[in-house]
């Protein structure tokens, strides 16, 4: 298991609602569903990664988080994860 994923997984409470921004191929979201029984949703800009996540049976949409997250209402998720995404965003203060 990716050490970074283990750190994140340890921070998340069981049965939480998780929004994974920049979820990549869904590996972390898949782990959280398995280990913590989360209800997860992912956002990914890269089409190939998005397809990999969808093949895993994950709930993921294609989107550019730099353009905002208007489709998500406040207080819908217990956690929003930017595991390896924040440093690559153009407008981190907005996200």
C-alpha cells in the first residue's frame, strides 16, 4: 500500500462521505471504500485515469477543479481530499 494513502486512510472515519478531488485512477478512493466503508465520489480531469476509476466501479466525473466546484453543495461531504492535487492547481485559494 502506498504510504501516503495509508496516512490519509488513517485520518478518515469509517462510513464517512468523501470527495476525492483529482482522484486519478481511483486507487485511494477504492482503498477507502474497502478499508473504511466510505461513500466516495471522485473528480478527475484526465480521461484515461477517469476511465480506470470507472472500471473499478467508482463514482467519478470528469472535471477541472480549477474552474470551481459549483456542482457540489456545501456540507455534503465529511472529507474533501486533495492527495496529490493541491500543488498542481492554478487557484488553490479558490479550491
